[in-house]
C-alpha cells in the first residue's frame, strides 16, 4: 500500500464485490451504484486526511455474508510515515463493551446466571455499594443504602447507578476528593466508587461493564481475557484482539492523538492502557483492528453465527438487540473533562434505548440507519453500527481525543450517510 491508499479485499480484488451484492439480490444497476459509492467513500476518507482533520482512518462495511468495503488512509502516527492499513491495531476503548456483553450472554444462555438476579449473589461487594446523596459542610460525601439491588441487567444496560468521572460532576468530585484511580487504570481501587442513583431508576454511562467483567470472571473461573479469547475471539478468527498488546500487534499499532483546544493541532500521545493491570477492564481495555471487529459485527448480523460456529443462539441475539431498560432513555453526557470528551450524545432528538449491550435508535437516524439499529463507540473516536433490518454493519476508526471530537464524529456520520445514500 502506498501513500495511505486503501487496501482492497484480497479475495475479490474490489472493495465492493459484485458477487457479494448479487448474493443479496441486488440488480446490476444497483451494484454499479454501490461500486460508484466506493469511490465516493474513498474520497471522503482521503479528504479528511488531506485536510488534516484526522491523522489516519480505517473504515469497513460488511453484510451477514462477507466484507463489502475496506478503506485505509493516512498515517498510524502523524508525521511518522507509516501508512494506515486494514490490519492497523487500535485501542477499542468502549467498543470493548459489546464483546463483554456477548460473553455475559453466553453465560446467561448456559444458565450460569440470569439477567434479573442480584449481582451481589455472584460478587458480594456489589451488595455493599452505597448511593452518593450529596456532600456535607465539611466536604465529605453523604452516603446511603440503595433502594434496590444491582442486577446483571442493570450492569449490562448502564442503569445500575455507576457513572464515569468524565461526564458526571459528582463522580468527578469523588475521584478528586479521595484520589480514586480513574476507569481504565486497571487498578481495582478504581471500581470502589458510590452509585449516583438507585439501580434501575436512570440511565447513565459508567463503569458497569468493568464490574460485568468481574462477574464473568467469578462465574466462569477464568480471567476475562482468557474467557473472551476461548469463547469469542478465537472462534471468530479475531487474532488481533486482546487486552494485552503482543509484540507483533505492537508493530501494527496506531498512536492516540490529542486535538488541541483550538480544534486544529494534533499531538501524538503515549496514551495506552495499563499492560500489567490488576484486572482486565471490561469497560474499555481491548485493542483490535477494523478487520477483526467486522467479524464480531458480522456474527451479530448472522444471528450469533460466525466463522462456521454458533457463538450465541439466534433468540439471544434478538434479545440483545431490543430495549432492555423499559421506559428509561439514553441521555446526553455533559463533559467534565474537555481533553477527554466533548458533550456526548448521538442523534439528539432521536429516542435511544439500551440493549444487552448496545445503544439502540428507536426511530430512523438522520444518517439513514434503520430504527432498531445497534451502535456504540470508543473514547478515541472508534465508531460502529449494526443495522439488522438492512443487513449492513460498518466501522470507522481513528485514534484521536477528545471523544466525539467534531472532525472525527463528522467523518463517521458522513461515511454512514454515504452508505445509506
């Protein structure tokens, strides 16, 4: 690959393969239109790099049968001269969560735990967590017992009451007051924060999937990484997905870049997860490639089947793809740390729920995504969506902070619009 040009799918020689399109009943005219959109997609991605909006980008599409588009442009490290490729390793951050959710649902299928059982039956410390009700005049937290117990469902849907300091001011204050390690540090002390609300009463994004990883370890008797490798990534052929960055993976890694406050400069950082953690963070610790993540999304599109193996029952995937938190709705996350995230909400005005464990747009999205679309993203601006109704899933991955950085987010939404156009 030269000058950050795309790599084509080696089995077809074309990023939009006509046999793949024919296999889902497309006419030759529609196939031609899709082939033309390949050029438009390439141009969109390439232009973002040329303008300096992102240092490098990888994007890919799949249907339930096979990959239908791949594009890689720019550099892994700005100014480093090494081009982005389809096998570039990137930090998934919160795109880890659906993989951990899949692990949890495998154990639910096996009857080893149930969605509405108290999580404290598996992890007794979850029965000791308090709710942060405020602060006293001496600046100390006022804590009370929760009015309900945390369940497995609460952890999977971000309704348990755990929040992130990046978006919740009271949690941020608690971290600062007691010098609590931040989420993703790999330190178990970072799990010891109070709830922001009673379980089941609100939706707010938080460290729930870090706790879910601990539940999986307790139920399975394996480390989270070992469980995922044995039961998800190895069966799917996701050889470049791991909490631990192998020496070989490191040769293909992209660096995380920081956007300057003025919105134009990009600085290379040494941002990396703790490679010798006390626990593997289920909320955001995985590294992977776009090609690997496509295999995971294709498994969801294919009702639990991937690489010739049935990882989940079709009815389990259907359950994961439905609102699992009743009348509660996903809300905007107001930033408490502009270096890490801007105010974050996808498709403001569109009602959004949470499945097990995906965000679900309940109405058609402005990009064209069907109602019932599944999606989420990672802190360094990796994005994915799965549209079961239209049999398409896509991923766009860059390595830039803050989260929902305007230029990175626009690139993702414009790519998705192009797909549906």
